[in-house]
C-alpha cells in the first residue's frame, strides 16, 4: 500500500509487540445463569435457537485441547494503551479519533476456530506489519458478520507517520472480508462510496444488506462544520448513524447525535440498538477564557451573533425566574441504550425507558420551591432495581441469540475504565413498557469485563482483565465465561494462549515509542449464519389515522409533501399527561379553558405553547479548538400556523391538550411546553431525530408507560391540534411562498392532497 498523508499524532505511551500466531487452548463453556428462564418469562418471549452455520472445512492443524465454543470467533487485536487515556480507541466517547497514540497501530483482524487454531486475516490479505509501523500499519475494530455467516464488515485505519515529525491523515474506513472458512483465502476490499474524508466506524449489515455505520461526517455534509464538538468537553465526536447502499452510493443520515453514538447492532426484531451519549445541557465552556463565538447560522459565511446567550434548557447553576421562583441548575451525563427502525424512524430510548427508570436519584426537581416535585424516584412503581448512576452508562449491548428480547451490556463509568466493568442483563423485548424492564448484574469478582458476547450454543465469551483497575500494563483477553455458585459469570480459561507482537512508531512529538508483549483481544463476534430479521417501519396509530380520514387527507401524499421539503410531523395527544413515575418536573398541568391532569396537592401549572428547538451547529471557540458545538435554538419552519402570542418556534396547545407541528427532519430536535407568557414549564431535555416524511406521535409529555400521574391509561384521544394543522395545510398554509404548492379545494368527495 502507498503511504497516506497524516495529521500529527498526540502524545501517547509505550505499546506494541512481535506477532506470533499460535494454537489455542480453550475452556469449559458457561451456560447462561439459571435465572434466565424467569427473565424470559417476564419478557414474554419464546426461546428459539438460531440455526448454526455449517462447520468450516477441516485442516491438518494440530490442537492441544478440545474446546467447547462451537463456532468460529472473529475478533481484533489491539496494541495495549497505558490504561484509558482521554479519547482513546477504547474510551467511552471520542473513541473514533485515528491518531496513532490514541489508536496504536499493530493489531489485526483474527479468527479463532473451534479446534483452537488462529488465522490472521488482515496479514493474509496484505495489511499490517511488524516492527516499525509506517505506510502499511493498521489498527482494526468492530467486525460484524453477515447474515450468511460467510463474510464480515469492519473498520480499519491504514497508515502511520513514516518519519520523525511525520504526519498521517489516515481515517477509520469500512472494509469487507471474505474467505472466513478454514482453507479459504482471506480477501479484504474497501467498501465503495463511503465518506472518504471522515472516520467511519461500527459497521453492520441491515436486513436488506445496506451497511449502517457511525461517522464523524457533518450530518449535512458541510465540511466547514467539521468536526462536531460534543456538549460536554467540546471534544470531537461522531455525529450519528448513517445508511449506505454500497451498490448505488445512496447515503442517508438516520439520526443526528449531538454528543455521539456508539456500537449499533440489529436485534432479532429488526430494531437498531445502540448507545447514545445524552447531555442536552448548556455549554460549560461558554466563558471568556475559551473565547466562545456563536454564529448566526450554520452557513460558511455566517455572521457572528452579538452575544452568546443560550435559552434551552435551564441554566447549569440555580437561577431565578419571575414566574416560578428558583430554578435548579441542570447538568446531565449518561450513556443510554436507544433504538430506532432501520430507516431511522421511531428513534427513542430502548422501549422509551426514561432517566428515572435508570438513575433513581437522577436530578433535582426543576422548581426548587414546589415541594410536590421530587428529587428521587419512587422505585415501587418500576421493576428495575439496578441503578445506572449518572456519569456512567451501558455499553457494547448484545442480544442473546437464544432468548430474543434479552440483552447483555457492560456498565462502566465515564472516564478511565475503557468501557469495561460489570456485565448486566437487560429485559428489553418490544412488548415491555419501560416500567416493566429490569437490569440485573450477572457478573461476579473483582476483575473487569468488556464486549460481552452470548453465543448461539448458550455459551458466553467476553474480553476480561483480572485487574480491578483499568491501568497501564493490564492484560485484556478473550475468555469463555463460567458461572459461580450464585449463578453469576466469572472468567474461565482464555480463548487464546496469548498473541504477541513487537512494534515501534513515531508519535506527534517526534519521539519513538515501542511495545513488546501480549496484545489486547477485543470485539468478538460469532461466525454463524443468522436469520435475517424483518425491517419494521413506522405505522400511523389509530387516533391520528382517524383524523386524517375525517379531514380527507391522503397519508401517502402528506408524507411525500414533507419528504420534498425535508420535514417531519410531530403530534402529542395530551401535553398535560405525564408518566406517573417522572415527578422531577411539573405534573399538575392544565390547558387554560381545556383539559387538566393532576395528582394530589401542589402547584397547578398552565401550559399554552409547544416550543420546538433544533440542534444547530453554531458554537465555536477562538481559544479552544476547531469545529462547532450544537446549540438548541428555536426551530424555523414556515409551514405551521402562526402563533404570535407564543415564543419563537412554537405552536398552540389545543384545548384537548394536543399539539401538532411540522418540524425539521434529519436534525436533532428537542422541545418544551410553556405557560401563556412563554415561560418554560416542562422541558424535554433529550434529542430526537425524525426522518423526512415521518409522522411521529406521542401519547403524552414523556409518554405514559402503564399509567399517567392521575392513574389513567395512555391517552387515546383524536388530537384536535392535528386536525387544525391539516386544515391549515389544505388551505395553502404549508409554506412555499404562501402555499401555492398545496391544492385548494372547498368541496368534493376525494381526499385532499398537495398539488404538483
């Protein structure tokens, strides 16, 4: 391979090793803990074994011990890091950066067969090198096996500085490998049509063979916005999950994540499951020493705003408001499991699980003076008893192939743990409401686990270190897992005898670093044929479908009109109805002259407007770093009815509590309800992306799980706000210079639809 130009590497640490591909001892396989059956029953799911792939052809290679892992395991090796330095390849966030000291070159894509033999697939295909790491040096990560079990897609960075003070502009890119069977020849090809100037990671095959992946490409492709900076440390981050058709080159952004998205999978129900970093807080670097700059828009030649005032959400420190007294400060930091359809529709937390069902003491009440609001969660109303505390989260989520709806993940802290920690089991089948979901710790001991992998045979594999601290010098190797007397996972024998390598590289400061020893073993995946899951699509619910019918609006035509304008439609049936366990924000709510929903005593809040914010990448720093951070700013959509009495970007809440609005698509959104004077009452505080043409419905504000605050079932009213919006749209109020694109009709029996 020819050398690739590069950027200066950051200071790093010693790493590297001389490669020896060895035969392998194995271990006794661990069956899933005995309590699994109870969780399956709770999830209401059948336990169906996934058909296994045909065994690879036998070879003459000798083995030292019979093993119990029944299928090949594809995994990667990694030159060890000095613990978990900030923004390294194994960190919780900013782990996409390709600099050689954050992702040391020298690892490979490996496959381990049931008889214990190993193959180095990247070396077979002509990638990677020993000793001094230069033009053909590689680092590899996150393989995913195709449904057929015959090939895999993975991410690889190729190249390293070739001289002292040399540069390296290499990026993580997507590659596909074939020839996984014994006796076959490994071939690696670069996935065509992918974004070439950006880091593309975590690839997987969609049900229709599109490739989904995360990337740090700006969501709209505008290079002057690169890189997107997260909402916490203003550090470069991935921007979302993308869909690529390798045959046609069609590229679409499926979700826009202002602080990063990580490790997506597709579960047996066809849902894309991933970890997202949730903040939605004001900029903690909005201080003079960072020299913050707020641009008037995302355009390359945008002017600078006169000040850096932010309006959403509430301030980071306690403040006063004229209407409701003291408002407690808001800062938030959690890595949360999310889901969406494979076309990007219906993005929400896994089964709509809320922060209050994950972190029981998650935030102070929003209004300090309202004693009816709560700072803690009444856990008697939810099934979960394992707290996922703030400044931590759930990583490397994998579904159990034998038990659909059961997932395993690692619970790890934000810094210094390399996304390693204890293994937890999550009940998350689609038929479970969030208040019925459970998270259970299923690992034991003082060591640390990473990349948990339940196998189709019922066995379990994970990366493991016996060290209680993720620090310099630890081993991190793949082990089969056994269970102890309490049924919890413990590390069994390693899957390999250890893979060694000796490497050297030049870092960004011009010095040479080296490593000689065992490589880390990460990102295991089972090489086995799997049934392709369906690809679910969003369906319009009955109340909203009824309104469209009564208003003679053709749903398909409405969706096409929105797609042509990069718009979506969001409908909330009753803004006064909130989930019964979420009492950190006001829950005694009324629409003036309309519906009211309350529980007990406490202040009654009036809400009149539904204000929507879009995530604009407009914050930069003269004294900090290149790139821009996302800020929540009132949306700018002309298609909605005018609301002169409400705040910018808002629509009126109807008397039945409903609201409906056309909103920007393919861009992160959030919202709040306000009182008649425009003062914020209930803030969403989480980002959601909608697809062009999507009609997104919610039953209430933080939609009810089993019951709302008054003990009632989720709202089923036909939303009057949707009816009013459709009438406005039919009469030419859909924007586009006065609505000339919308057919105007007063009478007739045929459904109204937009004109050409």
